[in-house]
C-alpha cells in the first residue's frame, strides 16, 4: 500500500533577486522513484533543500511524512532521510571508514552497519585510506554510502552517478531499486539522461523555477506527441510507393510515425518479404526533455512579445 | 551517541591527528619552563627569577600567543565545512545548530584547555619541585584558569568570524585583524587616551574600559596579584583596581558565553 511521503502545495521560494521556485505542486508516494530534471539553476537543488528542511519556503506548504520539515516534530524523521549533496568533499584527513562512522554516530545508526555499507559501494579495499587519496568516483561512492546509512525511507540524490564507472552505476541503481522495493521513496536529480529512464517511475522537468512537465514517461511522451523512429533495411524504394507510409518517410530507410500508429505501421512493414532488419525507437528521455524545454522557451518568447 | 559528543569527539580527534594539540602543548611548556628559569636574564639579572616576575613575563607573552593559537585553530571551523559542503549535509542530519556549535566548542575548547593545563602545569610542577618558592600552586592555578578562559574566549570569537563569512581566506584575514585589535591596537588607544587627556579617565573608568578586551582582563587578573614593580604600561595604572578577582573572572566567562550566543544567532540565520 502506498501513501504520500512528500507533498508540495504551490511551493515558492525566492531569494532577494531571484525566484528560485515558483508554484510547485508535487506528491511523491512511498515506493516511488521520481526523476528531477532541468537546466543548471532551474531550482532542483533548492527543491531538495526545501524538502530537507534546510531552508524555509517563501510561499505554499510542504509536508514530509506528514509534518513540516522545518518543525520540531520532523526531528525524528530526519533519521529516515538520506541525502547526497552535489559536489560534497568529505573530511580529507579522515579515512573513509572514519567519515562514515562519524555520520553513523550522528544518525544513531549502529556501528556494525559501517563496514558492510562500504563494502556494498565497493570501497572495502580503500576504507582505511585517507579521503584525500580518493578519486572522484570513490568520493562519490562514499557519499552514496553516507546517503544509504540507516535504511532511509526517503532518499534525495543530487547527481548520484557523476564520476561513477558503468558497473558502479549499475550497482547503484540496483541498490536504489532494492530500497524502493522495501518501500522507500527516491528523488533522483540528474544531468546524465541516457540510462536514467528505465529506473524512474515519474519525471518532473523544471525550468526557471517552474514545473513545465510532470508525469510518467509514457504520459510525457504522449503529451509531447513525439514520433516513433522506425529504421528499415532491405525494403529500399518500395516504401515510397506505399500510400499509407509515404507521408511519414524522412529518408529512404527511415520513418517517423506518430505513437498511436506504431503497431499498425509495423504490421504493414512486416508484410514486405524483402525486409531484412527493423529498428523501433520510442522517443527517449533526452528528446522529451528537449521538447519540453523548447516549449517552455517558446512560451516565454511569446509572452515577452505579447508584452511589447 | 549523543550528537553533541559525536561532534566534540571528532573535533578533538582532528586536533590530535593534525598535531595541533602536541604543538600547542609543546609551545606552552617551552615558554613557561624557559621563562621560569631564564626569564630574569632579559631584565639583566642572573639567577632564578622570583615567582612574580615569572608570572608577569609569562602572562605578557601568553596574551599574544594564546589568542593567536585559538583563532588559528578555529577560524575555519564553520566556513571550512561550508566550503566543502559538509555543513549543508550535517544540517540535514538530526542535529540542531546549537548542538553542532556546542559540540565543536567542547571539542576544540578542550584541546586548548588541556594544552594549557599540561603546558603551563609542567612548569608549575618543575618549579615547585626544584625551587623553594612559596605559592607556586596558587599563582599558577589562577594563571592556568585564566589562560584557558582567554583561549576559550578567542575560540568563541573565531566562531563568530567563521559563521559570518563565506570564504576561508576572508575568515583568516579577519581573524588576524581581530588578533591585532585585541592584543595591540586596543591598548595603544587606551594609552593614547590616558596620555592625551590627563583627567578624562579615572582609574575606575579605565578598568571598566578594559572589560571590553578579554586580553586586558587576562593581564589584569594575573598581574593584580603581583607586586606592581614587575608591571608596566597601561596596566600599571589599572592595577589595584576596585574590582575583585571574582568579578574579573566572571567578566571573562561572559566573554566566552556572549560570543557563543552571537555565533548561534548568526548561524541560525545563515543561508546554506
């Protein structure tokens, strides 16, 4: 059974000269992974800080596990929250094991969890070396271990896979999925779009502090109405003669088909005996992201034109 | 483990690790033992000096060194963590601003206090074993208590600097200026006031002004128990004041508590 862990109701945050966030609505349920995307300075980190209760909202309401994260009642739930900040550099003179022990003490997590966690993120051979000797990827692994301390029920990860090699990235997503299956909610903030899509349940795209799209990837794809790309081999000129298909032809071997006609067109293509190979690509996260950013930019231009 | 102790333990271990503790203790014991045995050479006498000369020269040296060490030890305590991003991370943990501040103060304060006790205490022990001076214990314990308070007070001042700025280099600069102000400029201005306007400040008024400088308080407490021939400068005028040692000591304690309070207020409003 899932229940809302984080709810934001028309949340805004402005600094002196900057509207960092503007009217954000969001509900994050337990056992859900949400991807948070946006250009640099779009407000992703501000949103995380608000949820963490490090800064206060200017407007609107925010609830984490049913209470305001800034209030005293939220104190206990902080033990259940894991956070990986962007660009954190841990205490350089300490060893990885000492760093994690320190954070475990602060979270009242038993000491026995420290070594297994370090092993889980692949730092077992380096845990008694000083952090200053660590590479970027190893520091990132230490940060992840820190975020995973004490089996959190809410995880906020800012650029978690930066600096990780492909295998470590895969292991990271495995751990995240495992936590999700145990009922944890996860907010994932990333610039590296390829590879993220199969791991997230929902996505939110931010631009200039506003939420420009939110929903499952399928919903976003449908709204954006991006074409499915079909590449064929072996049919060659025959495509142009098919009246149904000729309107979708981009070049001799490539078709751009609207989402809803995909299966229909595929059936027709499979009728060609000369067909050697066929590739079907749904619009990927990167294309969806770019589409919504372009839309947002377009609206902005129109608004400013209207103002003149 | 209580988060306050977790932080205190880490700060304490950090200072042990980067040899701050060993160096401070070594400097203090070198200073105090050296001055105890050879202090009189500076004033032209040969032979072991009297207790009052020893304490007088020790306090006039410590008043420069202890604040400097305390400021250097603690100026980056918050701004350093702010720069590396761990301060933001810590504030998402179940630890309040006050607990973090208290933890840091306990850890770093105990380093300064322990170093003073060991460093200056070693001289006291040596003196009481090798010479037949009277009251070594009493004079030195007052000296050690005030030295620790002086150190703690500048630790607290360093915290104010550390939470107020956003760059480490700026904090270092301001720390040095603070040091110069309290150990040098303040006294020069007082001396100027005394010389420039002969009747404007009474002796009582002067001591009241000195309450605004923890370094002067430190000297005042230590020197007022000595014979005035060993004392010179502004202090010669201020000595024999109407304030009891107890009052002066509580003024020093206030110089620890008030800056800590100011630090907490600024820290709570700090934008992370």
